[in-house]
């Protein structure tokens, strides 16, 4: 088989990075609709899974759990980073998000009956996810599959199968945030079945759909304004710490998919271990909690010192970082468990608007160094 034939066989994306590519912009348009209706998808997902969630809660309440692993590819892998603390608190065990190919290829030797493996795949057919969960079940692990697609291998082969009621005609937005909400609801169900108090997490999930939609409406125009300012940027950096690494990763993913430009995410601390940001480089910094505030403040100072451009996502009332950053987006105060979902929304919006603004300028993928 020739290289050209292999390339055609491997490539799954029908659109291209060319300026004005019609297939890419068909999906860009669908992404706008999906990202502006995330609250509805979250509500429908939580309502549809009450029975299966209760079953999983009962199954896990009396089970010895030594370790939890979340596996997926792309945004499905990223989602695990955002819910990790809540899962650890509810199940009383460390939770590790692992990229699905790495897990299926290198990570199975430590899986046993005291492991819970949660796999995400929108299609329900992503081979590394299905292979990893199937192999984990064979080793005695309790497996939970999350998918948008009923009847898919992932939904059929897992004892805990949860259906994400979200669409994914565009690039992932609501399918990711609804999956995160569903994993939080699973954590609450286990907590409740173990006799704990899940009322705070339940209340946070009840409020989440309305909060997500309110943030989408509030930041539509601010995201558009920043996208207009940065439309000619060929590279954008994104960063965050702990669960806020997830919004940063989502932000970079949307830029690579929609815009399409070079975008890279990294944990907040790693900014300080390399000469990460160069003069003129734009960076989105997600600093949504008190725990990361001091280091985020130092990051904003470093960004200004190197001549970078910093857009900081911070809680309402925050002033120190806001005074130093070039742009500060203040997001509503919400419970820690759902904050990574809320902070993802403005970055979804920016990715969409960056694509539209670059198209207006006739720009496709950058060709750095050429």
C-alpha cells in the first residue's frame, strides 16, 4: 500500500485547514449552535440517567475501590481532568485521567477488581476506549461507558452504561460539558449510596444548566472582541492548574479544530520551567480558584514582563490578576465541582469567533517557518 493510500485510510477528518474550506465551516456553524445550547444538553443528560446512576451508586457503594481511571481520546480524555477532584472525594480513591491509547497499550497491567474504569467516547466506537474497557472488565474492574450513541459497542459492553444526550455535529462542546456533568452526577450517586451527604453537589448540578447558558450569553460578545483583536495570531497558549487545566485544554483544542491555528495547553506551573511565552504571544490563563491564585498572579506578571498578551479568566471580585492581565474575564462564583465546566464556555466561544474572524481575513492554517 502506498503512503497516499495509507494516508487516505488513516485520515478521518473530511474537512481541511484551507481558508474558507466549506466542510470545515459547515461544522463551525454547527459548533456555534451546540455551544449555545449546552444547558439543554446537560439537563437532558442528567434527567435521562437517573436510574442507571442509582444502579452504579449501589454497585460501587459496597465495593472496595483502590483506584479510578478515566480514559478517552481528545476532549473525552480532557474531561477527566476537570472532574478528578470530585470523583476522588466521592469514591475515596485516587482518580487518574489517562489517554485511551496509552491506557490500552501500556496501562492494563495494574488494573484489577479494585479498580473503576470510566471510558468516554462520543461515537461509542473509539477503538482504544472500547479495547481498554473490555480488557479492564476481563481483569475484574468495574467499567462504566459514557457515549452519545445508543447501541454502540461501548454502551453494550459495559455494566454501567450512561447515555450523553448531546449532539456532536460540530466540534465537541456540549458533548464534553454534558459528559463532565454526568461524571459529577455519578460521583454524587456513589456518595449518596455510601450514606454520605450529596446535597451540595446535587444542588450544584441543578443550577449548572442555567449558569452555563448565562455565561454563554454573557461572553459571546467579549469573546468576539478578543477574537477580532487576535485574528492574525498564528499561535495561542492556554494554561490552568488542577481541574482548570481542563478548560485550558478545551480552549486549545477548539482553536486547532475550528480556527485552525497552532494552540498549546500546559499546566500552570510548567509556564515557569521553560521560556514558554515569547514577546507578542497571546495566552489564555484560567485561574478560577484560591488554590492557584498566587501562582497565576506570578504568571500574569511574567507574561507582562516578557511582552506577552494575557487573557485571564478569574472569579467575580478578583482584582490582583485583573489589574495586570491585558484582558480579564470575570466569571460567576460557582461551586468548585462545576467551575471547570463554567470556565470552559468562554474558551469554546473564543475558538468559534477566532475561526469566523480569520475566515473574514481569508486566513487558513498558518505556515510557521515557511
